[in-house]
C-alpha cells in the first residue's frame, strides 16, 4: 500500500505544481497586460497634452484673426465714411 500512497502523493504534488505554475503564468500575463495598459495610458496622456496644446494654439490664432477682422471692419467703416465725405465735398 505504501507504493500506492507514494504514487498518489506524487500525482498530487505534480498537480499542485502545475496549478502553481498556471497561477504564476496567469499572474504574469495579467501583470503584462496591466503594464501594456499603463503604457498606452501614458502615451495617451502625452497625446492628450499635445492635442490640448494644439487646441490652445488654434484658439489663440482664431482670437487673433477675429481681432484683425474687427479692425478691418472698422477700417472699412472709416473708408466708407471718408468716401461719403469726399462725395459731399465734390458736390
């Protein structure tokens, strides 16, 4: 009977080792997946910062152009007023 018990114990030991190896492998895969997700998040953070910077530049440029348009509109009004005054003086 000792031989049977030793055989059974050896099988149980082998099964436990397989389970432990499987658990370790699963843990490693989860860790690697987590690290990959962290890397993507870090990359996304850098991408998001660059995107935000581009948006800020765009908004700044839009504000500059709107100021130029407003000034051009004032100049156009001034020019129209001067033309009207010139026409009145010519009459």
